[in-house]
């Protein structure tokens, strides 16, 4: 769509866009978790199963240590075991591991050890698969709601919200939230339960040694707290720099034609290399903190082994092994603290951005069903309409005009006069700031948006085509438009001439944005699309401004077919293409200053006559246009 600066609302600056991407959320935000729970709640059975699976998984994780302890204390080094079995609660329960008659005890314990490890692996697989399936199912619902909400938002929202950020909301941000369930909050909860469980059992087995062993935990807790504050700043730097890289790559890919034409490749490469190096350095800082935490955990784990050996004098060999093995399992979750913290922080930031988008109310909404109306005809009227995209920067000022049902009119004017804004208000892509727009005497605000837009066929200068076949781009997925209707519409606008040259005809693939079609072919396809959808109001927005003279004749023939029997409004750049309309409205600074037919306006000698003479001179002498 061709639009002037006056017609276009302000877009969000790159700095504002990057600021949002750089924002880091809290690692734990109860308000966000409550909202996310509404997407998990339908799958509560799977959540319960996940929690239930944790307990046998936890028991099976501890089983190998217990089995080896029993083997050491009862069969391998019984002389080091306590003479009073009742004094050792784990040996007291060893009857559970008693071998059947005729099977050597160590063989039986070895088989139990292998069985426990295999069964534990199976439960871990089931737990991970169930968590992943639950998280992805919930995120499928969240992504569906995000996409549905995006389609409800009015056009003004997209003028200030960059496309890349919207794509990120529906893809990367949703994936970040999904990762929180599989590797973030669920893992944190289960890790906490695992650590508490290990500590409780060790205190139950040998309170004195457990107390000595856990003396290093407060020191480690302080280290983890310091890490939390340090790594937050490091993560912020990483996110800032990756946001800058993403923005720079997107800008360069979009402007590749200009880069190559003006030979900026080396300069851009150096700038990207600098940004890339900054990102590397930021990651190095994060890695240093992560390595420091890992080393602290390893040091604490080693100290606990030393404490167990030093204070385990007089204890059974199996008990010493049990403490060493289970303390190792106690410290394992702490080694991954950095990754889990990063996942939670990123997920909370993503969920905040997602819900901020979902909380954005559509600026244009249908009224209550009891007030909705269906216009009986296609007469269009603007009644004292004023409109501003921002503040008091008025694009239209107290504009009034009427187009009778079946009438063909054109709107002309200089760039920035407000022509495109009229179309956007008619299609209710924006709402009039003052006054009202009616179709068939009914205020647009009393007509459901879907119903209104089914009655308006809008043909733009910049035709948007989707990836798919030619037929798909004409029908746009409407089931009532079958192949016969597609072919009939294409034939009516003389589009069938070039379709016949395609290898697969109407089943030929259209590349992204119609890259394999010429401007004229894309325009004819848009005519066929408008005709096939059967609207009774036709709007042409500078449909021939970028078409060569030879193709223009074909386009004009298609326009005549399109206009037949419809209320038509044409915004024209080439005044020579609108001579046969019923009336022409001349727009200047948001107001209609002249109205009449082509001949009447020329005779008037006003704004329209001046525009027409300028175009005629530019056609006869191109240097005039250049000057």
C-alpha cells in the first residue's frame, strides 16, 4: 500500500524494540506462574503422573548405594560391620534383599543392582517424556492463543510493533516457556525434593556423621547466592549483545540490495565482527561464573568425602560408601544450577512478553450482538470524519462525501492528502476519530468486521501473495470458491493468458510474495481474487501506478470487469486512468476541495486541472518530472 508520512503512524524505534528484547525477568514470578498454570491445568493428570513417577525414580536412584552397602557389610567385609544389626536401620531392612534359596548372595545382589539401574533408567525416560509431552501440549495451546490474538489486533498495532518481535512471541518465547517445564521449574522442584530426601535419610542412618557432612552446605549456599546476583548481570549482557546481532543481521539481509550496490560488504563485515566479538566476551564472563560455581560444588563434594573419611572411624565400610555415594547425588543438582537459573530467568521474561501481547486489547471490536446490523445496499458515506494517527496530527479534517450504490468514483490528490486513510477507515482497519462512516446507512461500528470485509474487495498497489498455488492465492482457502469459480474469475480479468503458459497451470507454485510473477501478473491475480470473492464494494488503491503502458491496457480491461455492478472507489495516481468514472473527488490536506467529472474538473481549472497538466507535461517531457 502506498502511503505518505502523513498517512503512516509512528513506528517503534529500533532502540525501543531492542530494550524489550533485552529485558530479563525474575527467576521466579508467582503471578506469571499462575497465568501459565491455566495452560497446564487441562493436563493435570499428566502433571500428577509426573509427580508420582518421581518417587519410584528417587527410590531407584538410592537403591544401588543401599545394595552395595548390604553387600559390603554382610558378605564382603562383615568384620567391619556393627555386631548389633538393629543399630543400623538399613541393615535391619536388608531382609528385602535376601536371595532365593540356592542363589549366591553376591550374584543376587549384583542382579538386583543391574535391575534397579535399568528400572531407574526406564522411569527417568518416562518422566522426561511425560514432562516434555505435557509442556509441549500446553505450549501448543499458548501458541495457538497468541496467533489467534495477533489476528484480532487492528492494523495500527502492526504499525508500531515490528514483525520480528511478533514472530519471536509465537516461536522463541513460547519455546522458552516450554523449556521451563521440562528443564526449569519441574527440575528445580524435583531437585529440591531429592536433596531434602537424601539429607533426611542420611540423618536417619547416621545423625552424627550427617551433621558433620552437611557443615559445608551453608558455605555452598552463600556461594550460590553470590552467583545468583553475578550471573544475572552476565546473562543481561549476553542477551543485549545477541539482540544487537539479531537486529544487525535482519537489517543487513533486508537491505542486501543497497549493501551490494554501494559496496558496503567489508564495512558491514567489520561491524558484525565487532558485535560478534562483544557477544563472545559477554559469554566468557558468564562461563567464568558458571565454572566458578561448578568448581565450588566440586570442592564442597570433595570436602564432604574428606569429612566422611575423617569422622567415619568405627563405622561400617558400607555406611562410608553409602554416605559418599548419596552425598555425590546430593550435590549433582547444584552443578546444573547455572543452566536451570538461566532457563527460569529466560522463561519468566518470555512469559511476561507473551502475556503483555495477550493483554493488548484490540482497538477495534464488534459491538454487542443485539446491535449488529446488515446493510441493505452498498452506498458509502463519510459524515464529518476526522482522523489522526497520533494526537492532533490530523490526516482527515471534517471530511464528508457520499458514494451511491453502484456508483464509480475516484479520489485523487497529492501525496499525503489522506487518500489511503479513507480506504483504511472504510475497511475499518482504523476507527474514525470523529464523525462516522456508513455503508447502506449503517454505521460501520454496528457491522461485524468479518461481515463488512466480506463485502469489500480491496486491490492494492503492492499485491501480497502467499506461498502456494495460483488457485490457492485466488480462493484464499474459502470452501465456496471451487476450481470452476477460480478459473471463471481468472478468465474474466484476462489472467488466464499467462496462467496457460505455466507448466502446471493453476496448480503452479507461487513463491514467497509472488517473486516468480511480474508486477502485472500479480496485479491481475489480485483482480481475479477480488472478483472470485464476490464483494459488492470495490476499492482500488493505485492499482496501475507501477505498471508499464503495455500492461496497463490489460489491467484497465480487468478493472472494467471488476467494477461492473459494484460500488467502486479508485485511488489513482495516473489521472488518465479515471476519465470514465462517474465522479472524481479531489483531496487536499484531508479535505475534499473539488468534485466533478474529468471534463468538469478540467474546465474548472483548479487543483485537478493543475495535477493533470503536470502529468501530461511529464509524459511528453520526462525531464519535467525529473526537475
